[in-house]
C-alpha cells in the first residue's frame, strides 16, 4: 500500500476545542449557509447570544434586551446580573464552562452544555465581551477565538449586564454572506411571545407581547378561524390553538424558549393530548386525522434539563419533565384533558363549531377514500414506467445525518431535469420533472390531487399524503425558467402548496432556486450574474469587451455550469407566508376568475423599463 495511506500513530490527531469548532462548525451550529435561510448558522450565532440574555430574564434579572446590526456586526446587550468579572474570559472561550451546570443558578435554561457562546467566539473574525457588575467593568477582545486584548477591570457607571459584539468570519460563512432583517425579527418576535413583559429592541424597533402564544397565532394566521383562539396555561406550560379552513396541521413548538422547528416528544404529546381530550369531551372515537385537520396551534413547555437531538436544539428528545417529575407525555396529556376540556364546556358555541368541523373532515375523508384507492392503483402501474422522479439515496427522517440536506428540485420539462440530474449530488438531491404547466388548483377540492396524475405523483414523491411526518426531503425547491412561463409555473406550484399543504411553507421547507440571468466572461475569467446590477458590475471588472450570454431557461445551462448553482454556492429564496393574513383572499385575487380586477391592478402598477432604470 502507498505510504500516504499508512495508518500509524502519526495518523491520530488531537484538536483543541477552538480548532475543533472551526474545523467542524456544523456540529455546533448546524449548516453554515450564507444567511439566505432562517436556519443558517449566522442566525444560530445570534440565537445563542440572546439565549443567555433570556435565561437572565427568566431568573428575574433584566427586562430589556438590545440588539443592533450594522452590516455584518451584531451587538447584544442585556441588563441582567452580568457575567462574574473574574470568569468572563472562561465563560466565552473555554468550552464546557458556565453557570448553567448549576441548576440552582439557572432553572430550566435553554443552554445547558457550555458550548454556545464559545462557538460564537470561535466562528467570529472579531468578538468582544463586556460585563458590568456593581460599578465595575471588564472587557476582553478576541480574533477567531484567540484573545487579542484583555482590558483591566475598571470603574463603570453603567447598569449591570453583559454586552457581546461579534462579526462572523467570512472565511467560514463565505464572502457574500449577509443577515436578513426579517429572519432576525421573526426570532425576536418568538422571544417576545414566550417572555411576556420582556422588551427586545432591534435597531430601534421594539418587540413586546402581552398576549403570549395567543399573539403568536394571531400573527401567524393566514385566514379566518372557525372559533376564538383557545389560550390556556399553567406552571411550565402554555398552549394556544384553533381551527381554520385550510388543509393540513400547523404547529409552533417551544422548549424553554427555544423554537423546536423539528418538534419532538412535547409536540407528539400535545397532538396525542388534543385527540384524547376531544374524543373524551364528545364521547366519540373520532379519527385522529379528522380532529387535527386544519388545526393551528402553539405549545410551549419548560423542562428541568432538556435533552435535544442536536446542538442546534431544533428537536426535543427528553421524555421526563424533570429528575423527579412526570413524563412529558403524562404532563401535557393531563394538562390538555383538564384545561381544554374546561374551555370547551365554558364555550359551547365553539365546541359545536369544532364538532361540525371534525365531522365535515370525516365526510371528506370518506368521500376521498374511493378515488384515493383508484389513484394508488393507477400510480402503481404508472410508476413502472414513470421517470418524473430521479430520487436521491438519503432522505429526511432517516438515521443518516445527511438526511437533513435532502432536497427535491421541481423543474419544468425534461431538458432542465437532464441538466440538474447530470450534476446533482445523488446522495441528497432529487429531481422531479413536470411535463408542462400544472393545473390551477384554486377553487378545487383535495380530490384534484388524486384525479390529476402529476399532482398525485408529486404528493407521492414527497410522501405527504398523511401529513408532514413522512416528508422525505428537508428542502422543496421550485426551479423554473427565468421567463414569463417559468414565473407562471412557479405561481401555480406555490398556489397548490398554499392550498393543500401550507405547512410545507410555514415550516420553512420551500424555496425558489435563483439561477443566473447572465454569464459574463473573458478568456481569463467567467462571472455569473443574477441581476442587471451584477451584470454591470461584472462588465466594470472584466471590461466592456467581455462576452455576455443571457440565460432564459435552465435547459440552456450546461451540467458543468449548473453544478456551481446547486452546490455550495446555491442561492435559494425562501417562500414565506409570514406577511399574508388571508391566503383565500390572496389566491382568489391572483388565481381566481376576476380577470378585470387583475387587469386593472397590472395597469395601475405597471412600471416601464426606463422607470426602473431611473429608480
């Protein structure tokens, strides 16, 4: 065997904690990303910093947190007790150091592993930590996790608290990484909903909630509710729920203030408790799917020492509420059976509306059963020759860690599918090819999914017929041409998901692939541009004599080029319903039969090319 493949004592390496964090950042903050997605690592850095401030507030210290963003530098100031001055350096730079191992100092904290702030420090090109305690101040500065300057303790007239300032390292996050304000604001709103009485300020804007999870649901709702929001709470638990007119289930779950986007044992217990309580109240064994159809709910619990399934804390793995407490399942089920049952007895009109909703869902499910079976038989035959799906090997929910990277690209036509398929990562990237413009589903019932072969095959590929629990891909990416037809197909697909599977969007799974509009190149250098402004910048750099190619369709891009656009440099624009208050009204206007109204809107809002240039 060649010498370079020898496995000897010299092959064994020991890394310092700092080296390990920088070499394997994904173990600490999940994927790095460039800031285009809410789950990207730069937002985890902010969250880890604010979590410490929230823990101070939870313990009764400090009612205000200030967050400031200037380009790529984030500053966070709380007014808690302040880190003990003699341990400031240790707390922000030495792994497995912190007060949260002492349950008497921090009860039911989010951060229990002593890693978070050290990761922020290690992954930042510059990092400053300052603590003020009882008239004294300590400041220390770092560069990429290494001390650059330690200042002496000095007198201070500032209020007690901790100040953290950091700039993520572009060597790790890429030269083009950027923070998106809407993702930070969403994070701060969640903190506000879960910590009533706390004020968070972001670049001068206050975030505060008096209604807790009830306020969260009001902000998240994208349509009318069938009955008033149920808002119930007790020690260590708060729940808000209602039913709407949409398909699917929509949940927002939290543990100790941490948004568990992947759910976990507490969400499973809540769904079970909801079903058992409603069955008990009505005295009927309704199907669980009929009870949960169209539900929108938020649940927050506090656990003594939570165990999460990853460092980024997106899924709870704990089964116990605390060392001496009941199981999480017992706790939540008992709470629901007492408080939700009481609410239903006190609100008979809402209870009757809920009963009618459940029975309507039951009727629709039974009506669909026949056509669903026929569709499945048809699909079995079609799948023998179906080439729409070029699947990948790893999927969401499997034991393999790369399942979180699983992506399905929905493309128009075989040409684009061919380019993508030829250069994709076969381990984690799948391709689903449409045969043309899909059906406009506005105003249609769910049976259209089973009557329309293309939609049925897409649903089967995603494995979402019985809900999101079986979703096979973490990212659902719409990849259409950069022309009018491509935009139309994109709109039809998004309308389909908004109508029948909104949780795909609300849970952050859906994005639109950005592909370059121009290629600008010389013999020495090639640049891909995603806008007219980027093209002009490239021409300024490469010279006016550079060759310019305008890409219209994905099929025009060679597999060799496409590999760059779906790899590390992928640009994804998340699809969100965060600012939509009525999806039925929205779809009705853009996808309904009100052609004159739409025509008038287009004429009133039309902007000519010269207007855009002047703007």
